[in-house]
């Protein structure tokens, strides 16, 4: 009986962790969306990343605008850690020229 409750609790936590934050306004004209990847495994989940981009793209399309990515942060899954994708973006007028995508560093080195 104890194990059944534990398994159910784990399953509920896993499903809840897969949910997207939805689009959140950050400042005057920028937005944030993040999503944990609940699928087991190691590395980056391309389907999770694609879903975040699709949701952000749909948000901008509903406004008659295009997606412009300000920053992307992808955390790969590892043992005892779910992966995630976070996107900071703007919605801009169609036909603009895109600049380079800013990515967070993979390694941070502190010198003391």
C-alpha cells in the first residue's frame, strides 16, 4: 500500500513538472516562457524545446507580430534533475532583421 501511494505521488509530480509557465510579461515589451521536461533520459529534449518555441511563436502570431528571441536557456536532463527550456523574447513587426541569439554559457568559471 505504501509503494502504491509513492508511485502515484511520483506520477503526479512528474506530470505537474511538465507544465509550461505560459507566456509571462517581463518588461514593457518582452516576455518569458519556460517548460520543464518530464520525459526520462539524459541530455536536451528537442521536443520540449520545440514546444516552447511553438507556444511563443503562437503568442506573437496572435498579435500579428513575429517572434524575436532575446535569450534562450536550455538545461539538459541529468540523473535526479529534469531538463528545461526557458525563452526570453519580444514580438516584433514582420519583416525585421534578426540579430544573433544570446545563449547562456555552459560553464561559469569564478576566479577568487
